[in-house]
C-alpha cells in the first residue's frame, strides 16, 4: 500500500498535517531518499517545498532569517556581509552543485550528522532555530537543538521553520576549512569555522571557533576563544587544552589521533584566511 503524500502551500495546513498524520518531512530530499535505500515508505510524506512562509533569506530588524526551504545555493548567492563568508564557503562544499541547488540548510540540521558542513559556521554565527507546531513556536540555540548523531530536539508535531542569526559585528570576517580524502564530494575528516573581528589596534576583539567531525556534534571552543581576545591573529597558538570538548573517533576516513593533530593546524589556517583574505 502506497503512503499518502501531502504538498500544502499554507503553513497552518502543514502544521495541522504534522499533528494529525505524523508524517516524514521532505524538502530537498537529498538525505531522505538515499538513506532509505530500497526500504518501503510506510508513513505519510509531507513535502514542504511549496509552503511560501518557509522560504527566503531576509534581514528582519537586526537578524538574518533563513527559511526552512532556503537551499545552499540560495545562501551562496545571498548578499551577506563578510562574517557570512565561512557559511558561504561551507555551502559550496555540500555535495555537488545539484545537491546544493536542492538541499536545504534546515534539512542539513535536521539530519544531524556530526559531519554536516553547515553546522560549524552556523555555530560561529550564534544561530537560533525556530521550531513550529500547530500549538505555537519556540526558539532555541543551535547548540541545544543538535543533541547527538541523527538526534535533535524536535518534538512530535514540530518542524524546523527557520534559522535566525543575529547581525554580526560589522568588522567581523570569517572562514571555513575542510579536510577530506579529496578536494570535492567528500565527507569531512575534520572541519573548522571561525568568525574573527580585529579592533583598530589590530588585536582580536571577536573570536568564535567551531569544529566539526570531531565529536558527536560540532563544538565551539570557548577556552580558545577567550584566550584569543587581545591577541594579534598571527600570535594565536592552539594547544591541546583548547580541544578539551572534542572527542574524535576512529573510522574509515581517519583515526582519532590524526583528527586531533589536524585540528590545530586547521584552526590556524582558518584564522589566517579570515584575517588576511
């Protein structure tokens, strides 16, 4: 028996279907269909791509709203300040161009892969997620939303409606570094995103660093960030003590020691890229 397929255009209708049908939510589908393989689809499918309220990338007052249907190509084409360059660089690393055109930023988060390219730059941008249901909406920090591999804070009947990013400091710049077995179309061994601001004296006054593929979820490095403040960017030294929250694993791509050794070099390159271009 074929599963029901719903494709609403109204957000309230979509949320009513979420409550009544307990559907599988699909937007770009770039993770959904490959993950299923030949397994039959037995639950209803809710296609949200036609819901206009879930689209768009726009500034609302002092925050950037990225709708649930915004794709990685949309992010890459958006006119955004330099603090978003790291996110744009990550957008260009998400699979092939075809995947970037179809795949959504929100779907990448809901998939909750430890190696999701978009998560480290979104963490450095201090992103919040908006979760909507038929009974209302709530917002939480991205760090709280991502709870483990393939596990999020979504509750039954909820969908991720949008991302909200507070406007970064005007002088902030950013960068994204990814290490893989080859240059393109690869799952990362380790990745790093930074947002850096330099004061008029050339010293760091904004420091945000996040690392992915080295823990069950991507992590900010608060000890390193705190120590970077007041330093010239070329003087930053990443030590083992700064990596305390990371817990890299050994898998087919690399062992834990290699990841832990690679990350400090990656952070240094990202800081240099953000501050020197």
